[in-house]
C-alpha cells in the first residue's frame, strides 16, 4: 500500500499554487524570534544596498526645506491679507453658485427658491463683513456691502461708502464711480438739483468698464456732444447701441430739439446700419426701430418702404400695424400743399392709416385738423365729399367728416348713419365705436344697451385707452349706476392720470355719493396734476421758441402707395 500511487495527481500549476500557499502558511506560523530574525535580515539587506553618502548629503537640505515651508505656511495663515482674500474668494464662489442656480429651471419649488434667495445674501454679507473686519482696504468688499445697504433701503449710508471709494479728487474704484453716476441721474429724474460737473466727473471713469448701464452711456454721450466732442460722443453712442439700440432714438430726439440735424442724421444712420440685417427678428421690433429713426430724420419715404415690407413679414404684429398707420398719418400731414388762399390735403394717406389699424385713436388728431381748417363750415367741401362717396364708394375719412359735420349741425340721425356705415366696413374702428356709443345715449329714448355694447367693444380692442373707460363711466352715470361709474373713471385714470376732466367727474360722483374723504383726496391730486401740466406747457412753449430760429424745411410729399391709393388721388381743398 505504501508504494501505491495517488489515483488523482495534481496538475503542475495546481501543485505550484499549493506549495506557495503552504509556504506562506508556514511563515505565519513562525515564532516571534523567527519573525524578528526575518526583519533584521531584510533591514540588513536594505542597509547594504543604499548609498549612504548621498543620503546623508541630501537629508539636511530636505529637512531645511521642510522647516522653511512649514514656517511660511504658518506665517501666511496669520497674514490678514491672505485671510481677507480667502473670505472674499469664498463669497465670490457663493455668488457664482447662486447665479448658476437661478439660471437652472425646475430645480426647486418656488418656496424653496425664495428661502435660498433670502439666506444667501445674509451668508455672503457675513463673509464680506468679515473681510472688512480683517482688511478695510478691500475695495470690492466695501463696494458689495454698500450695494447691499442700498438694496435694503439704506441709500444714504451706501452713498457715503461709495464716495469714500470714488472721491471727486482722484479716480477711485470704477464700479463705485458707476454707482454714483447712476445715483445722480436718478436723483435728477426725481427733480432734485444735482451738480452736472460732479456727474461728468463720475461718468468718465464710471463708463470705462464693461458693466455699465446703457442709459449712462447715452447720457455721457449727450454731455460730450454739448462740449462739441463729437467723435467721443459717437463712440459712446455706439457702445449704448450694442446694449439697447432703442436708446439711439432718444439721442436723435435730443439732437432734433437742439437743432443738431447733422448729428441726428448720423445717429439715425448708425441705428439703421446696425439693424439692416436683423429686420426679420424680434417680431417686427427692429423694423419699427428702423422706421422711427428714419421718420425722426425726415425720411418718411424710406420708412414707408421698410414698414410695407415688414407688415408682409409680420402680418399679425399689432405694434407694427400701429407704426405703419402712424407713418401714413404723418404722410397725410406732409401732403398738405398751400395754394394761394387754399390748402389741399390728400385723404388717401389718412384712409390708409385707418384701414391698416382701425384701433389707432390718434387719427382723431387729423380729423381735428379738418375742423381747424374750417371744412365743416365749407359747403363746397361737404358737397365734394358726398360726391366722392357716391362715385368711389366708402371713404372712411369722408364719412367721418360728414358725421362730425352733421352732429355739429344737430342732425343726430345723419351722424349716426355715417358712423354705422363705417363700422359695417371696419367693425374694430374704436373711434367710431366710441362716438356712436355716446350718440346712442342722446337719442329719445336713449339706447343704453346698444351704447354699452359698442363701448365695451372699443375697450376690448384697446383696453389701455383712457378715453373709452371715461365714456363708459359717462354712460353708467346716465343710467344712475354711480358706483360702477366710479370704477370706470378710476380705470381711465390708471391709464392716464393726467386727465383733468375725468378727475373732475370722479370728484363730482364722490360728492354725490357723500364720499367726502375720497373727494378731498382727489381734489388734492387734481391740483398736483394741473400744476404739472402747467409746468410742462411752459417747457414746451420755451422749447418751441428756441426752435423757431432753426426750423428745418418741410420734406417733399410722399407718393401714394399703390395698395392704398385709388386711380385718382382723393383731395380736399379748403380756404386758408
């Protein structure tokens, strides 16, 4: 049996694995003395294999480097500037994280976002205030703390810190200059007297950075222009246009008011050039801006061409339709030609203005112009309008003029008939809806229900027009519905607070309903409105006197567009 072979011999690889496992197993069964001997043998072999002369030469250098590095690290930790920089860096990272979180959508509910937005400023404020405790010379920390003070209502304290950062003696922190310039502008807008030289001083460095409000760039450009620094002024205008092209329209208007037609045209050209390749963007907004720039510089024909193309690209844009309609209104006024003792005007333009935007309440100004020219008292003109309607069909302007003339002569039924014909063609013509509604209340018996339906249609089409809410209030007063009338008058004033007549009606209703406190409050507001209107009227008259010395010649008349003009121009002639 002893010489019998194993019936299941191991493979060579398995036999080797078994020997290795046995060897390690036996090693771990060594006694402590054997283990110490093994480690001593290992250390002896390691010691004999080292270059000890090199090691002894390098070791002192390494120890010295370690000691110096440790001392530097400890010194930096105690350096106030380093501590302040660390806190400021932490605060900036928190701000960056907050800004990134705000740009993400659907990351948290509204309540959680509101909580986070309240906690973050407090934490960041604490960090920056810690910076100021360590190092008062950290300008960004001081600026941030001042900006937060302004945010929470302590503008006076914020202004003191900003003025310490950007004194009027030497150029200081750029962002502080920007803040102080904006502060002066806002104070001036509220009617406070400011030092213009101080404003210019802060604007110079304050507009040198990248984060500058476009309005400041525009203001500085205008101040430079007043100093005849045209080249610098244009550069700031270009920068403003990069942020908000619409601001250039304000500059053009200012140039026109100061009889600086050359600068106005240059600025308009700048805006047109900037937007010429972007007319298909922003739902027609760029088309409107371009046309306004051209109109402000008396290039109505070019503006009309751009508006015509834009209206085809954006047929559903109400803003574009209104701009196109107003351009036709201006063309109508420019079509006036004085011949001896008569003035001829082309009605095709005004008809086009009404057809393009029936909700344009401003066509009333042109109709009032006819009254000023005395057309309503000129029987020859009235006969020509009737003949025109008989031969060419409905003419909105002709029928509106006939309606006003009939109403002035007490022929209420004839006036109502003309308005009804116009509304049959243009159901959304708000001016006709308003006037017809008021005429229905004057019938015997009055048609209050029909009148209310008409005025509600006008309000639905243009809820921002105060006159229609005022008319609705008048209709309600005729029905003795005084509380509802008060609501309508208040809506009218919310859209147009300067309406003196509406405010007087509201005071009368308050008196009738014995609401004395509200009546007195409105009387005080009425006095404020009257004073403001008087001041505005005085400024307008003064500006008009200044422009009398440099009146620009009227531009040439605009040819009637084929889409709106008939084969024979519709004209009205009246004696001067």
